[in-house]
C-alpha cells in the first residue's frame, strides 16, 4: 500500500510503542511538521481516539456505534471515511 501514501506510520515507526500513547500521535505530527488541527485520524478502535482529539485532530471512527461520543464522525466502512476526509479537505 505504500505507493498510495506519502507516509505510513505503523508500530515500527513508534519504536513498538502502540496507540493510544499520546507520544505516538505527537511524533507523527512532528514528523509531518503539522499541528493536530491539520490532521485526521481514521480509526477502528474507540480507545485510540481521545489522545488524537486532545491534540486537536479530527477523528473518524469506522464501526457500528460510538456509544461514548469519542469520534467527530462515525462511518460504517473505510470508503465512507475517505468520503468524509475528502469533504473535510474541501
């Protein structure tokens, strides 16, 4: 999938420190030289959203329900997440 993305931030990037450690999100933002308000996190695990939102990121949760209201957007699949991201970019 790397040909489709400028950067891929996986667990290797973070020295095997997983999300939701806030340092993981901060290191991604630092690498991209942006602040949280310029970033979108697309996620399928609700517990990974709060640190991103605390940094000002827009969050898109892929799933059936967001009982805790952790996400800015709730979508059923990755195709809908892409549509939301495109709309946000406009």
